[in-house]
C-alpha cells in the first residue's frame, strides 16, 4: 500500500497531510494502526496505493485499536474476486462489489471517504475522480471515526 505503505524509512513522524508514507504488510490479519505511525485522520478522506495479490483490509476505527468499534473495507478479497464494506471485523458485508481490484505487479490507487452517514470507496487518489465502486449509507449515522488501520492476509502481502 503506497501513500501508506512499503517501509517507513522515507519520513519521520509527525507526518504532514499529503505526504507519502511507505509500509510493507505481512500475511497477518492484525491491523497496523495509523496513529501508531504518526498519522492523524482529519478530513474524512484517505488515499493510498496498493501492490498486493489479494485481501487488502482497511479499518475506519472509533478508537486507537482494532478491538474497538470499526468499519472494515476489504479490497480484492476472496482471491481478488470481490470487495466489501462490513460493520465489524470479519463480519457480514453490508456492501459488496464483484470484480478484480488488485495487481501484485503494480500499484493501484484507491481512496476512502466518509461523512456522518456514508462510506465510499473508489479508484484513483481523489474523491473528485468519481470512480466509486463501494458505497454504504447508515440512515442512523456512522459511529465516530477517529483512527484507521490496514493489513494484508489470507495468503497475501502488500
């Protein structure tokens, strides 16, 4: 996941909005928490690039650990055959899109945005690109999103 990934050697915390952060993810279903990398969410939007075979997980978290309430976005899950939004880690999908989303040979760009009621996931690095492929609205409103995390697993690294 570039802009969030492949080896944190390029920059030292604190990070500035828009800076490229690099980190590699092992084949392990444990979230790497952005606040632990010195990254703070401030605008209801995050963009990143990913180079992985499958199963990129991204969490929008109501606290500072993956054990707190979260929304989980899986990009290229099920051997890169579908992507989903879930309301809990490994929960039942509330939004699903079939298709191939990832490439293990080149970086693919994605963004996630959220507001008081809706989570959108799209291709590219900016929401303005309008290329939404996953969307979910909770008419009762979303829980507060204070942090985020990511991992690759189920036979994939990124």
